[in-house]
């Protein structure tokens, strides 16, 4: 993420894409959010250390799923993706 200093804060913007697949690989959910980031100097230090977290609430039935989350930086257009299997 590209974060620019603005006074005592660090600001940026990311696009968050969440895709959810059932156990058969069928896409059962897709969400896109644009998230403006405003970090304090302490939060900025934590983010640089790799401790950035993002939360998004979604509803799912019980079952086995694969969740893929992609972040796209609005300024640099860099992309990062994480994939996780889960069972509810």
C-alpha cells in the first residue's frame, strides 16, 4: 500500500476484492469495497511491520469454502492476494 504523510497522519486508498467459492469451485460471493486509509504514526509503524488487518463481514451457510482476498493499491496499482480454505 502506498501511504502518504498528511500532517500527523498517513493516508492511502485500496480496493478490496473478496471472492468466495464453495467446495465445488462455484463462486458463491463477490464483494468489492474502496477503503480510504487514515493511519496514526503508531498504526503506520505496525503496518510497515506487516501487521495490517482488514475486516469485512459476510454471511455464509455452513460448509467448506475457499476465500480469496485481493488488495489493489489505488496509487501504485500494485496487487496482493491471499487465499484461505475454511469450514463453517
